[in-house]
């Protein structure tokens, strides 16, 4: 099976989330992924990118966020890279989901769900950049036959 790759170069603006969602849907469709896998992929990337846009920058300057998703030996490997303040989602506290919604502390649920849907999540800080690599295993029967396309935006 050939390898498919999606590369996105985004501004730190919430309006970019529509581009992410649309591009992920096209990419997942080109691979023949299930709607469930697409939902999980979208949730993981949307949560990470939203957190970067909202919390990673201490200035109002434009910054670039790079998202790469590729199919590699039966797994989707997603990489999100930014130049924001250091933040390791692997060490983020798990929210208390046992109490009623009204009593919960706001935040952390999205990162918790992203970690839940990922099979592996690795954080690195390299050259003043956050690098988060997420792996999601995909069963062979969830992938389409035939050549895979490389997409770039």
C-alpha cells in the first residue's frame, strides 16, 4: 500500500480550524477511513490546534502551526508543531469526570479525550518548538485499496 500524507501550515487563528476539518475529511476519504476514525482524528487534531491557538502565545503576532498526518504501516501518524510556550499534553492532569458537569473545573477534557483516542502520544521540546506526535492504529480493513494521494495545503 502506498503512503498518503496531509500537510497543513496554519496561522494561529481559530478560523483555521475549518481548514483543518475539511482537509482531514478529504484525506480520510482518500484513504477510505471510517467516519468513526475520522471523528477521532478530527477531535485529536482540533483539540491540540485549538489549545495552541488559545494558550501558546504571549503576543498578538502571527505564528505558524504545522500539522502533518501520514499513513505509515497501518497507523496514522500525526505531528503537530508550534513555536509557542512549552506545553506537554502527556503530563496534563486527567479531569475528574465523576462529578456533575456543573461542578467540574473548566478545561482539560479535550486533551483527555485526545489522549484516549490516540494509541500513543509523545511530546518533545526541540529548538524552542513543541512537537507532539500522535499515533492511531488503523485496521487494514478500514483502508481503501489502490494508490494513495499526497495532499498539501
